[in-house]
C-alpha cells in the first residue's frame, strides 16, 4: 500500500 | 500535529535562533560551517517549493517562511557581513561528495518518479547529511564554542523528536513514510558522537574539545 508521503511536515 | 513533532519544530526553531544570536551578539561566525548552512538552504528551498501551491496551515506556512528566511540570512552573515571572521580554511568539506550521491539516490529511491517528488526526496536525503561539514569543521578545529554546542544539540534533537513523531503517527494514524524515517535515523545517528560529548562535557560546564 502506498503510504501518504509526509508532506504536511516541515 | 502531535507533541513530538511540535517539540521537534520548536527545537529546530531554537537551534536557528541560537545560531543567529551567537552570530549577532559575538559579531562573529567563527566555528560555523558556511557549507552546512548552504546545504540547509538547499534542503529548505527544495522541500518548500510547495510553499505557494499547497496551503496546510498558518503554522506550517509561517515556519517554512521563517526557516527559509533565516537560513539565507545566516548565509549572508557568514559570507558577507561577518566574512572576516569566517574560517574557510577549516570549512573544507567537499560537499560535492554529498550532493552527487544524494542526488543520484533521490532519482533511484523515491515514492514516485515525478519532479516534485524527486526534489522532495533529494531534500530529505540531503538534510540527513547536511550537518557533516559542520561536524567535520569541529573535528578539524578540535573544539566548539559552548553556544555552538547548544546550537548543534538543538538541531540534532529536532530530527530525533521527529523519529518519535513518526513512531506516534504509525500507531495513532497508521502513517508511515520509509524514506523520511530512514533518512531521519541516519541524520540522528550522525549526531550521536556529538550528543555523547555534549552530555558528558557541556552539561558539566566544560567546553567540547575533541582530541585534535
């Protein structure tokens, strides 16, 4: 499963 | 947002403020690696390209603007305003040995072969090794000012706290990003030697002086 990438982090 | 990530961001913020205070108060950039700051500027520029295209929160946007603004201001202080105090002889790490492999790896190992994703992956990998010129410079000069040690402790703690954030997010939200986690582990491991020196020396009021 493609995990959502951590784009909401700094 | 969770407490670990918030503490991590605050630790990162503290590191940048400590660095700016050290430079502004002492009007000197002695012992600071300009190359590491250039790598950090590259990391933030590459990672925050979505600053104007995707809005996540006021907090997220403000922090990104602050990080980008301060890192370029730091570079201005090192290479222009306090250039006379910049120790370029000891800041001799070959950053091309970092950028080329990291750039290649970002092309080979990423979540999606798309420009923004590859650039984001490049910024994640680069950040994990961006401190090397600074640690290298300290090993060459054989010592670090106490304020610089505090800067490095806060900077190292930020990604260590992010590791806790990812553990929390995995159990609380089922969220997991292998690339960010692996790079974060590498980044934190690079500080371990320094953490040991900081805790055994700086906490007892001594200065860090590596065996030259």
